[in-house]
C-alpha cells in the first residue's frame, strides 16, 4: 500500500512539472528582419519567448502581442514570458524599425 501511495505521489509531481516544461519560442532579428514573422503559441498558456538580436542595433518589440515591450541589446538576446493568449492573431513590431513586423497566432 505504501508503494502504491508513493507511486501516486510521484505521478502527480511528474504531471505537475510537465505542465511547466514549456518549449521556448524563438524570434531572431537579422538585418533582413524578424524570423519567423509568425509564431504559433497555444491559447491559454504562458510561454517563454527568446528574442535573439543578431544586429548591431538594439531591438524593441512591442504591440498587442506583448504586455510590455521586449528589449534586446545589439548582438544579444532577451527572454520574456508571454501570454496567455485567447485564440486569435496579435501583431508586433520593432519600435526602432517599424517595417519589421510580426504576428503571434494563438489557437
């Protein structure tokens, strides 16, 4: 009986931890723009987003996709948790270069 209880506790802990084991979503900023321009994130989940800035200029991503701006230094990166989102599409842009735009799509 004690072994069964231990197994149940272990399974509960494993299941709880797997809910937090989210994959990171990565946006890369190059001289050509934002890649990928669209990222798909599951609705209702808060997930880590890594912004890798490969340019020699700072990047400041903002828009309806993010609760606050995400700033990545030149040749550096930033990590923020984004979401949770309702199903839909949410735009964002680089405040330093408004031609660089992207979409977070949630479903």
